[in-house]
């Protein structure tokens, strides 16, 4: 409806204009003979109003709807009698308004009822659809779709929502979490992926798919130590066997680090029996370019930081193991030499002694002894003329003591010379058939025997020339082990030997 005053729209059912406040006159619907009935109503209203003013109101006859009202005498105000009162126009208007209101209320009721029913139907449909959209299968399906579309963040969300649904079997929960871990990995968030996977293994250490995903991540990170720890701690033998090639256990050290007073022999062992071992001795990190272990390491005096790593056939490295060693040898005591050095007119056998467990090495040319020098086995004949001996003791680890040097000058008067003693020996050897001739030839041998006499030995009151036998062949000369002793006073010939303490013994030659 349009307001006749301001021409603005008036909402239906309003009795005044909300814009200008103008009251609205309700015009009833058109009906036949409406004008006649309006005229009649006007007259009825006039009569009623007149009677009301005079205080003599009379009821209207219903016949006024169809009969004309008789004229009223000017001399009287009485209203003619009517057989039946008729409803006025106002009554008709009010009745129509009531009927219209009832119709509007009925329509409104039907509209509201329809809306309520529709809302209920929509609510049920939405509830069913929401229940379907919020199910485990629905979230898993959405997650797979997001994975296919490479929208990994949304995939993570759907997988996690699926894992949180109530009433799920453990397998379903783990599958959803495995999916979330995979989505995390594809999105680059491996820390979140590892956190989820390790959580699964904590509750279900037999989940093989979980091991596969973790190994894949650790391989990409080149974290072989983490793979070692993961597979080594696996309680399922089938899984362990399937992935044992990924394991590279650290090498085993035969001797732990520490301080040592003697040489250390260090053995490194690959516990799996298949890995190669690489090591360094300066504390640096070993790898495939470092020294390869092939035999025990001998740690002599000094400080060492031995670091070693195992590398298995798949190229996986173990953890690096390091041990620190300090080898400080106790000083080896020097040997005691008798007799003391000096000029001698009578030979004295040279004897050396050292602490228990020590060996003694010596030289006869004044040079420093080594472990390759002649080893002292017992008393030594004193050389004729001037000589210098150098002695050193050695422990079991080959550590030598400080050396001891002694010089002798033996000037002995004898009835005959050492050369006379050698000739006398040769004559006896030929006469007994030991040699073919005095040139030293022996039966069945190509070389010759040669004899030297450069020292003297004293045994009790006797003094002997000590004659050593050598065999010469093809330019080589080696001692045969035969030592002869010739009494300097009687020219008696003896074979020289040693007793258990290393002292000389003498046996007649014939």
C-alpha cells in the first residue's frame, strides 16, 4: 500500500504510515449495492446520533437494510417502530476486518507451520550429512584426496581428525597416524613425522610400517646412528632380520683407554664380522679415507687418542668410538758389569747382571746396543789387547735402559801365541778326522772351516785361549757354535760349553 501523503510504501497490516505518521483509512472490498447501503447507513447514523443527543435512542430495525425509513414528522423526534434491528455499516466493516484477520492468521499459521516442518527436515538432512562428513572414513577419504592434490597440510589435518574419532580400533588409529606422519614428511616437517612415528612404536613396537617410514626419513637425513639404535632395539626378530643390513655396530676395543706403564697392544674388532674398520690416532673423526685397520696397533711411549668407526657393506657407518691412552714407561734399570774397566794382565771373565725380567744386549765395537744386538747369555771371555763393550738392559716391551760402556786392555804374557794355539787345534782336528786338511776342508762340504782366537777365559787357576769355529761358503761366514779352549800352559785341548747359569765348562777334546 502507498501512503497518499508521502507516497512511501506502507507495510501490510499497518494502520499508519511509518514515514509521515498519517493514519490509514481502510476501504472495504467493493460489493454490489454498496452505495445504497452506505446511504442507508448514513441515515441510520444520523437518526442514532439525534436520538442520542435527546437521550431517546431506539434500536435499529433489521428491515432498514431493505426498507426505506419513514419520514419523521418535524413535530416529533420519535423513531418509527421496526420489526427487526439491522447491522450498521460500521458493524459490517468490523466484521469484515475480523474475517480478514482470521484469514491472515490462518495463512500465517500455515506458513509458519510449513517453515517449521521445512526447518526440521533441513536439520535432519544436515545432521545426517554432518554425521557422514565427520566420520573416520570421510576424513580418511578427504586426506587421501589432499595427498593426491599435494596439499599436505590439509591432509595432516584430516588424518589427525580421523585418528581422534571415538570407538576406533587401534589399527585404525595407527593407520591414520601413519598417514599423518607421511603427510608431515612430504610437507618437510620431519620432526613432527618422527614424533608421531615414535609415539606409535612406543605403544606398538611391532608395527613394521612404522619402522619403514622412520628408516626412510633417517636415510634421507643420513642419520645412520639413529637407524642403528632403531633396529638394534627392535624386539621383533622378523623386523630385525629384515633390516639388519642397516646396522653397523661400533668397533670393540680390546683395551680401554687410560695410563699405562708399558706398551699397549690394541686390537679392534667389528662385532658383526662383516664391517670394515677405519681409525685415526690423533683424535680426528675417521671415515673411509682414514687408515684401514688390518692388524693390532702397538702403542709405545706417548699419548694417543684412538678413534674408530665401522662401515658395513651397505655403506652405513657406526657411531665413532674414541679412547685415550697415555703410555709412560718406567725407566729400565741399567745393568751391572764386572769386572770394572781398566788395564788387565790376567784375563777376567766379563759378567753382566740386571733386574729380574730384563734382558741384556751388548756390542763389542763401542756402538749403542739395540734389540738386534747380541744378547747376553752368560760370561764373556776377555779380548786380548784393547776392547770396548757397551751394555743395555731391555724390558719385555723392548724399552732399553741407558747404556753402560766398559773398556779393557788385556796384556797377558803366555808361553805361546794365539796363532800357535790355532795351528795346534788344526793338527788335532785333522788327526782325528774332523777335517781333511789344515786348510779347513771337511768331507762332504764345499766350504771351509775357519778358526779365530781373540780372547782368553779364566776358570779356576787355568787360563784358556778361546778359539771360535766359523764356516765360510760363497762369501758368507757363520759361526758353527763350536768353541775350543786351549790351556795356555799345557796345550791341552778342550771343548768349551756352558752350564745352566751361563758359566763356561770345559771337556777334554779326546
